[in-house]
């Protein structure tokens, strides 16, 4: 290692002026500041106060040495050629410690840029963690990565920022939020006016199901901080939507979903594909179970109990129980308060008509009806795609190979909450979803240039591909299990 003469004081420049990808201008293209001085000062005080990392000389490192620091108790990562030791910071990381561990020993430049909105503030937290940089002879990414592809993707992102594609249209989200409130108000009004007969109760359940589904799409926006420019307002809106409107823990969702976004379809880093022993997905997991003669259930029929188990019980059972468990075990008191407000609201508005037990039953029925909708929308873009263990690919390849799009139409956009543009959503998580269709042609062109398959299919085929993928995985398990 070569020592530089300069010393890191925690107050110096984190990213050199010659490194434009992370050293963004202090103002967005519309001229508004990313963060005001007060917010930056507050973050600076917190960063310097929380990170008790001793000051040390700036060293240079090779990729070979950086790769060795990939353990939970020893985590280094690289952001735009700067090397950071995030071991002590991992427990305090707002996105959860596991996200950092997933990139330990790797280049995290594009993942870092994709997942953070307010760079000026985030960079203040990084300063005390800086321990060095890549040696001059080392490439900016690991040697096995296609540097031209990485540079082209980063240039695409800069182009989209210039086009204001990361600026939200507040009217779009206001109308979406208004749609949810109108559906909930209409359900209560019909109950008040017509009473609790079965036809009215069924219709109310359908109204509330649509409201809950649209709330699920809105919480994606608030969770990824793409509505407001100030993260504190996004965090507040995320609590309102996820906890108050959905009845689920926002912290639980944040930690789980962040892992899915940075390492989609990568086992075991993506919790969304860790569905064993109930389901076997992908190509490698079924073979592993088969060779070990593991047969918890009859996997040959897993595509059938996908309809009987996964579709109806994903929301009302799996997500709810996991959310409650995480809130209790990790003592997320504010989440518990906010989630309680969800049930209190239902008891106040519906309790006088149905009673406590009837209201709880209605909540369960609504989540039961919502579950197939959300399961299809979220799984159709991932289960049929490539699943593998860690291959340390570039950001573009990682996201494109693990996701696919569904053809655009007015209905598809509304029904999926614009998550039919799953490729763009994964490449640019902080981009407002009303801009996905605008950037899709540019992403498709970039994929074509570098030989990456950009999958775009009809919604009916996307639904069917879930079952076909489960059948394929089941066949792989059978071949390995019954092999003599």
C-alpha cells in the first residue's frame, strides 16, 4: 500500500471535483437546492458524532485486498474509487445492515447512487468512514466487469438527471392519494346509507381492496423517497401510507425491500426468493434440494399450491405476521403506534356497524382479496427470470437479468401501479413512476448495445410465466431427487 501525504480529517472533500458521477451539482436542474444548510449542518453533526472512527492516513488498495474484507465483522466497499470501512456504521445504516454487507468487498458506486436521493447529506455520513482509495493502476470497477457498459449506464443516468426524470409531479401523487381517500370514503358512506347487508358488504370489501392495492403502490413511492425532495417528508408519508393505510411496519418493509433492490434474485441475499421449504424457485435451489433428497412437501405440485397458498395468504398471513414479529422483536415503537392507528381507524369507522369481531373479519377479507392482486404484480416480473448465487455483476446487468417488463397500457399502468416497468423501477428506484415509460426506450437501447435481453411481455403471459417457472423448478427437483 502507498501512503498519501494528505490526511483525512472528516471535514475534507469526499469526492473529487474530477469525479462527476457522485459529486453532483448542489442544485437540481430546476434550480432548487438538494439540501439546505440547516439540514446539512444537522447531518454533519450526527455523522461526526455517531461515527467514532479514528483519523488515519489515506491509503491505496488493490481490488484483491478489498475483496478480502467481505465479512460481517469486516466490511469494506468502494464508491467511485474511494474505499470505505462501513463495519462500525452498518448497525446504524437507515437501509439496514444487511444491505451494506451484501456489497462488502465490492464496488457499490451505482447501487449507492441508485438508492440515495439527497447525496449532499449522505456524503457527510460517509466522510468519517473513508480509509483510502483504489491504487492508480487499478480499474474503477472489478476487473471482470465491462467498464464500457458501466460508463454507458452512468452516462445514461446523468442524461436522465439533466432531463429532470427524477423530479416528481406532485399532482400525480396527489391524485393517486385522492383516489385512495375517495374509495375509503365511498365505502363508509355506502355502509352508513345502505346498512350491512351482504351485497353492500361485498361491494364495500371490493372498494377497500382496490384502496389497499393502490396504497401498496403508493407506499413504493414513499419508501423509495421519490415524491418529495426532502427525505423527512418522504419518511413521514411512508409512515402514513405503509403503517396507517396498510397496517404494516415501514421499517420492516424498508429493510426487506432494500435488500431485494440491491441484489434481486440473488440467493440468499434477496429475501423475496427465500421461500423454501414451501417453494423451490430458480434452477439451482431445486437441484440442491433434490440431490440431498429433501422433500418437505410434494414439490411436483408446487404450481398448484401457489394458487391455494401463496396467492390468498401472502398479505393477510405471511406479510402481517412477519411485520408484527419484526416490530415486536426489534422494538419499533413508532411503527407499533402508527400501525395501531390503522386498526383504530377501522374500528372507529366500521366498528359501529360490524362490531369488533366483524371489523377484524372485514379487514382480513380485504387483505385476502388484495393478496392475489399484489402477488401477481410483484412476482410476475421476478420468478420467471434468472435466479442465482452472487456473481458480482455490474448494476445494469444485475437488474435487467432479474426483472422483466409488462406491456404498457392505461389498464396495465393502473393495475400494476406502473410496476409493469419493473426494469426501470429497479435501475432507478428513486425515479417517480410516472416517468418510467419515458426512459424505457433509452434503457432498451442501452441493453441492445451491450447484448442484454430486455424482456417486455403481455400481462397474461407474465401471469402464466409464474406457474410455468414453478413447474420448471419442480421438474428440476424431480430429476435430481429420483436420480439413481
